């Protein structure tokens, strides 16, 4: 068997949680490959809502094994809260959740530095969860990994060494009193006692599973335009949400991945700072935000909202090698008389051939719009494509053609049953 990658194809918040939950029924294993507790995947089952930040949404399917790969940075407090939330909801976690021994740990000083830096002049719009500083230490080769929990002496040595350096930075540069090393040691040694049973050699486990004919769904967090290499840098996350990150974040080689599913919202949103060509800032933007309940599952921050950007999604398709797409929140557009779709950009009076890699350029582009008639009908109860209004089908066909994407899944509401397969 081979693996399938599911990737956010805009600026994140595309509804990956629901789609992963739906698709998990078809897979043996769901593996998360990057990001941290800055992601928030919301799944609604009946009258119960689950918001997951680290554990893959597949955990809500009782026969699915879930994996947190080495590309993920783990906040022990957030992980334990999530495990307890699931257990209290009657969902079995032990024996179904495994964590890579090579995943890096978010430390208290990462969160503190993140919040201090984000309060300065050069704001990126991070969640303040310590994700960026943790990845900085990872690539600076001074990170602390899950495997370090298995050696108490080595763990203590690394924490003391790192905290000595961080406290100097906190005290001399930021005029903060610093952190207590003994308190941190106690917290992480307690975490070690709880987490040991979940630790696994994930690359070996996943590749052996493929050898045995099992199917794997690889789940990213955030979205393509937040990728540290291919996104709107520097207004990006600190890892690779794109399909390529699935290999480095799990240890599955590229030749074992045979399909990439993109998730796109029927309009566009982003959280945090950075350019957003199709952003709506007045009445229509507020209307989209309210109707779509566009508030972050992790932070509660209101999302910036705008029209569907086909030029952006075409770029995302190219970067990820997307085979087919799931379109989410289509029902939200039912309330508009006219719906705009961005089909290209102009810069200095010239139509661009390629998506700009410079945020300076992207912030100055003028979107080229096509205007379509809205359908003005409630589609949330539609069970098949044939039941959709003709203008809804026209909209789907238009964004498919303009973006060069093949639509296989349509979501017309937050619940599992509000999903149409083509």
C-alpha cells in the first residue's frame, strides 16, 4: 500500500479537521507531520464538538491508529489536556496513539520568548504557543526531544544548559526575571512518567505498516501559503505544511506517497499579519466572518475574510502536486447575491503570469475578479451533487476550471453527514 497526503491549500483554517475525520474511516493510520498546538482542528459529531490541536482527528474513529510524527513540536501540557479530554469523552487513546521519539518538545522558555517577541514592533501574528522558538532551537541543534525523556541525566543536563542561555537572554535583553530551572525539571520529569507508553520509532512503524498492506493518511496543519519556504514569508509558520513536509515529518519516503488531497475553503481566510489580495474589510467581510463563524479554534481570534482566490489555489496545486480537492464551507456563500472569484493579479498595470514570491509585490497587486450570480438557497441539507442548485454547480465548475483543480468532496456544513462525495 502507499500513503495519501492531505494538505491545506490556502492560509490554513480550510476545514482539515472535518475532512480528516471523514476520510479516516477509509484508512488504518492517520499521521500528523508538522506544526504544533497552534493548529486547531474542529470536528462535530452529533451534538458534541471536539477541538484537537496535536492529536489527529482520526482518533475519533475507534479502529484508527493515530501518530504524531517527528516534524511536530509538542507542548506537554497541551498534549496531556487533549489526551484527558478524549478519555473523559469515552474515547480510547492508549494503544491507539503513538508519538515519535524524535519529536521536539516545546519548553516554557519557548512560550515566553514567543509572547515577548510578538508584543514588539515586528509582529508576525503568531499564536504565542512557542512554536517558532522551538523550531529555532531544533535547527540550532540545541532542541530537546521526546527521546531525551528516556534518559533523566541527559534531560537534566540539556534543560540546565538551555535555560542558562535563555535566562541570560531574558534578563539582559528583555529585562525579565527569568525562569526557575528546578520547576521546569519537575514538570518535564512528571510528563515523562505519563508519556512513555506512547513513544515509538515512528519511521519504522509507518514503513512496516505500509509493507503489511495498511493504508496511511498523512495530515498537515496550517496551509500552503504559511509554508516557511513556499508561503508569504516572513508571515508564515515555522515548518512545512506542504506535501513535501509529509516525508521529512514522518520518515515515509516520497515513492510511497501516491495521492495528494487539497483542502480549500469556498472563500479565503487568513489569521495574523501579511498580504491578502482578496480581503474584504467592510460589510461583506464582516458578513462572511459572521456567517462562517470565522474565529480561530486555537486563539479565538477573528479571521480575515475574502473572496476565493483561484490564482492562489493554482499555485498551491503546483507546489503540492494536488490530485483532487475537498471544498469546504460552500453553504456559507448561500447568503450572497453576487459572488466574486479572483482569477489573476495585476501589478503596475500588467497581468502577472506567476504567483509572486515577494510579499512586497503581493501586497501591491490588484485582484482580477469574475462575478458570478449567487444561488440564494439553503444547501446544507443537500445529500448529493444533483441536489445542488444549478448556480452552485456553476460556481464549483468555475473555481475548478480557474484553479485547475478536480473537486471530489464538497462540505455543506460542519457535521459529518453534511458531506457530498462526487
